[in-house]
């Protein structure tokens, strides 16, 4: 059931993004799109040992970038946000949260299209070799057949634990 819900959300998200680009392109704005993880392929998403909160593949990422550029979006340098006038253009900025190493898969595309981006690195997790709580929970429950209700229950309980208890589990 959770996989079905996730697929529905992804389907909605992709199609909403297409509509957003097509119909709201007339209203000038700065759009910030955030990513957590980037995967090589759909196969890698399915076999991942971390929670694919987003299942964006490198192909999806490049297609999105090309689509934004074709629809007149301009990638804005984050250092110049105060200097722009949104009356004239639609701007876009990519952000990557939590510092997953696979975000680096995007670097060739970012460079190729001058797609300015910001990477937020959770250095404490890297320095201490720790997983995020949601990745730990996902790896524990990934292959178990549990109901959506039980998953929500585990998630609530897991969020209350400190990192030492999560590491022990």
C-alpha cells in the first residue's frame, strides 16, 4: 500500500510540475526545487537501502533541467537573488538537502546547463558516519510486510529516539 501511495504521489508531482511550467509560466517568479537523493536508474531506486523520499533519477533530473530552460526559466546564481527583478523573468534554483553523496551525480548536468544550485550538507552525519533516522527505519522495515498503519506507528516511535538508540537498533 505504501509503495502504491508513493507511486501516486510521484505521478501527481511529475504531472503537476508539467502543468506548473505550462500554465503558470506567465506569472514571473523565483522557483526553488529541492532534492534529497538522485539515483542512477529506477532499478537503483527499487534496490536502495535508504528511504527514497524522492525517486529522481539522473535522467529525470536532466529532462527537468532541459524542460525548464526550454520554457524560459533562468537558473539564478544564489548570490544574486537580491539583484534580480522577478517582473522580467522566471528564475529557478536547485537545492539539495542533507548531503547525500549521490547528489554529486548531478554535477555534470549542473555544469553543462549552468544550473545554479545550493548543496546543504549535514556535516555532523558525515563526520560521525551516522545515518538519518528515516534511512535507518527504512532499512529495518524495507523487506517486511507491514500495514500503512504500522509503518506510521513505527515512524512516530522512531522519531522520538535519540541517535544513540537508533544506532543500537
